[in-house]
C-alpha cells in the first residue's frame, strides 16, 4: 500500500475530526493525528 503524508495545520481535535470524516468517506484511508 502506498503511503502519502500531508501536513494540515490544525489547532484542536475538532479540526482533526473534520478532516478525518472527509477522508474516511473516501475509504481505504488511515488517519493519524499529532496535535
């Protein structure tokens, strides 16, 4: 499986959840968060 990393400026867990919801709709994507 190819791995792609993207840096998205987020300031809270709510921001992460918004990004994760969109990516999860695409399917086959694993999200990790470091705030």
